[in-house]
C-alpha cells in the first residue's frame, strides 16, 4: 500500500506540479495576433497568447483516525501525506473524539513516523464527529475560504452522538467545495450509526475510497479541478 501511494504521489507531482511550456505561455489568440500585425499585412511577426488564470490549490483535509476506521487509518494518512507532497497549501487535521491540527507533523516527517505520532496523539479513540466539527469551527473555520477544497475522510459513524450537520453546512457555505471520501461501501451508508445520508447534502462529492485505484482517481480529480 505504501509503495502504491508513493507511486500515486509521484505521478501526481509529475502531472500537476510542473506546468508545461504551453500551459505557461497559453494558447494562440488568433484575432489579437492578426490585429497586432496589421502593419505587416497580417504576417504574424508578433504573436499574442491567451492566458487562463488558475487558482493555486488550497486544501483542508479532516481525517477520522478513530477505532472504527483503524484498518484504514494508515491509508487515510498516506493519502493526506501525498497531498502535502503535491500541493503547496494544505492544512490537515485528525480526530477521534476531538480534533487536532497535524499539518506540521506531515510536513516535517516521513510517512511512517508521522502516522505513528498522529495515532499516538489522537488515534484509535471513539469517534465523535459532532465534537470534532465543533473543534474545527471554533479554532480553524477561518482557514476555509471560497478557494478551499475541504476533504473529509471517514466512515461518518458517530456512535449515535449528535452529528452536528449544521457545522458541516457552515464549512460547506464557506468552501469552494466539500469532498467526502468514505471507506465503506454505499450499501452500508445510513445503517446503524452511519450518518452519511445526513452529511451528503452538504458535500459536492461523496465517494467510496477503499482501494488504491479509487484513491488515485479521487486525488487526481481534486488536484485537476484547479488546473
């Protein structure tokens, strides 16, 4: 899994972190080129190029590392680590019963070391999405802007506690979009303590993400949306 995700991160870096010359220069603007060269009988000595503005990716990742997702916590954290390698502006958070920021840990440490430290601080607990969203709203909501893609990684299982969908709605109202990646199959959404159907209306994209192929497609789509 680690080798696959590192390969995914490498491919994403090659694809999105190094703009091609054509992307930097833009596309030929035929009308302006003809107009600029009217004095030479429209022989195109002076070319004009169309440039399309691209927003720099700004991502906020909120990752469930509770006991109910213990088997995929490494998978989630490797995903976030790959985003830190590909995108310059990423802030990352992890939670079980409460939420902490883990951006510095992911920026300065190798994946294995970072995962151990994060799990030792907040992992394997009883998940409380409502309380964790409240922590985010109280301390970090200002980090979400109209240019931000918010990624939530988790199974949306709340242990029958208040899911605080009102807080996810606040986040959604401020963000460019909200993407929820759930490791469970869709057949399980809404059963037991799963609140995925209640969270989904405040998300632009909701996907199952439990395999390397699903992971690469999801990250690629997120980063490509800024191209």
